[in-house]
């Protein structure tokens, strides 16, 4: 409903000529720009742009999940590890991921490695923190119940704490995916030769606001779809959870 | 089976020779909780000594904070007394384990496990063979009235059903000692009555020794062989009442609760136990 209202207002405002099409391109122009993009924009097809953004997001994100989740779990389970890593996590956390971009360029150049690094940094925090809290907040009565049933320490971790924390770990992974996506777009705004951030920035540089708008809409749709797919998987993997 | 009850004056050696394997002995058990932030420590249990016979159904009642649940935790190996010892048969209780199964007030089911997986978990942890696991589960599912709910998750069940799963999860291990910490307190009155009767039925099959903690005097009188009334903190034994003396040859629990409730002896005993507890309640 709200989406329809915004679309209607957009169409109305641009059609009656209240704002210049340069400041806010009319829907028709954006559709036309979308067509141009689909046919290939700035020497790259849509698939190339998609691949450029998604490959970086996925590699950075998967690395963050593979390191962040186990590290968070271990920090919650083994107290000395928490003491060791907590100050580091707390200090690095307030740095917004895009602020790492200049450093990443300095270290890795303007290629994919630098962007993957920034995506990794952005995604690891939610993975780690949610995994940590998920294990810390395993209800003590479940631990007591499992111990009285004869659970060893290993069984407590793998068969009680981790499954108990899985819903929260999963929501951390979902948040991380959103953060990773937002971060790659930001990184592409700064340095890129393809990808959706690059499309938005090119639109801006070439005074083509319709291209800019298409880029933004594409970013929104892809982010929305990723979230949707993730939720579907989550529901499948965690059938006991309280899904709305 | 004859249950040997070691007298409180018996020497350790005599005790070791005459002890029945599923009896429980509390030897001068005290529990001191350290105070937080400079507060003085709290003595929760003060020299609790008691012998519980094999297959006895012992119910502990007392005012809030009298240490009932602490006694249960120590019996289950989840807490260690500051001084004194708790024995199950000849074995000094030092850690939790499947021979002393616990049923908790909040059910404590594993939300990610189905009914069957919850019941099976303890068996798996203790490496019971697959065939035996299936055999025991097939036995208990109809007993607890949950046939057809095997694949349900706990959140899909009512409170009464959840607690039946928790009881089955404990009984399926064939524990020597069954510890129940206000297991029916979270249930409504109707469910509670039904569950008390069902517990008696299920328990009668193998008769593990039971230590049952409750706030409900009626529940205590109905279920118990003996009732231990505790004082307010620091928890001591105020009185031990043998219900079998008033219930006659048959236990109260062998009859439906609504019939038993109309019995004068039942009501008298209930009034007596309640009187003992009321004296211990201080309004602060």
C-alpha cells in the first residue's frame, strides 16, 4: 500500500512538472534506463554487474560466517577466549564498515580482494556477536536437564547449546547478509569498474539521474530478495522456531 | 522387595552392608550460599539428615525459600552440599546422571527436538542400542497418552502434554531415583489433578524412589508415603509424617483424588500439614 502511494506520488510530481526531470526522473525515464541497463551498460551486461557485486558479497560473507560464528560460539563457551577477544571486538565494532574502504585500497589495491575484505569486516560482527549471545543465553535449565540426562561437556555444546542458539545465530547471519550487501554497494561507489554501486556512481557522473534511480531500485530489490530467500531457508532449517 | 532403612544411629559400616541400592541417605547435609557484594552468606539448609527407602515416594513441603529445591538439586548432583553427604544406595552423589532423573517445574524440554527426540535424547546420550531405544519409546508413548504426537515440537503441545513428555524423558532411562521439582505447579487445577493420578499410574510400573517437592499440601498428602515438612530458612526438618498410617492399608494415591478428598482422615492430615507450614510463614 505504502509502495503504491509512493509510486503514485512520484508519477504525479514528475508528470505535472513540479520538479525537473534531472532532479527526479519520471517513472517512464527510469523504465527506459532499466531497459538500457538490461541491454548492457558501460560496456558490461547486467549479468556482469550482478556477478561483480554478488561474487564479492558471497565470498566475503561466507568467510565472515565461517570465522565469525565458530569464534562467537567458542568465546561464549571458553571464558579465556572471551577475555582475549572481547576488547578487540568492542573496539573495532564502532567503525562503520565503509570507513575500512580506504585502508582496504591501501592494502589490497582497487581490485576485488579489497572489497571482499571490507565485506568480510562488515559481516563478521553480526555473525560473531549473535553467535556469542546465542550461546551465552542458553537457558541454564536446559543445561541442567541435559546434564541430568547424562550429557558430557561435548554433548552439552554440540547437542544442546548450539541447537538452542541456532535461531539467534541464524538471525545474525541474516543481518550480516544485509550488512554485506549494503557495504559492497558503498565500496563500489568509491572504486569499481562494474557492479551496482558503480552503476549508481556512473549515473551521477554522467548526469543520468534515471540510471542512478535504476541502480538504487536494483540494490533494493536484490537486498529484499536475499532476505526473502534467507528467511525461506531459515524456516526450513529451524522448523521449531517461532516464525511470524 | 524389602527396603532397608538405615537408622540414624547406625554406623557407616552397618549402613554399607544393609543398604538397598535405590535408597537415599542424607547425612548431615548443609548448604551455605556465599553472600553477594559483601552481604553475609545465607545458610539455606541446616543439617538435613534423612533416610529414604527404596521405592518410597517422599514429598517435601515447606514455606517458600526453605531450601526444598536445593535439596532436590543436591540429590540430582546439580549442587554439592557445603558439608554433609548424599548417597544413592552406596554411591556418593557428586554429579548428575541418568540414574537420578529430574523433572523440572518448567518442563525443560528441548524446543528443537520433537516429542520422540526429546524422550530419546537421554537414551542416545547413554548409548542405549537403537532397538532398545525404540522398544522403550514404544512402551512409554501410549502410557503418557502421546501416541500420534511423535513428530510434534514442544511449543505445539499443551502444558500438561509437555510435562508428560518430560516425565517420559526421565522414566525411559529407568532411573533408580526420580526427582520432581514442583512438576505440576505450572499447570491449571484440572490438568494438575489428572497429572497427579497419571504420575501414580506411570510410577507404579517400575517404582523408582521418588523425591517430590511441592507447594501444594493436598498434592503432598495424596501422593506421599511420607511427607517431610521443612522449617523456614535455614531449612531444617520440622516434622516427618508417615501418610501410610492414616491412609490405611491402601494408599490415598491408589484411589481417585476426588473420592479421597471427601475422606475425613485425608482432610485432617491436610489440615495438620498445612498448620505446620503456616507456623513457618512469616510475612515480611
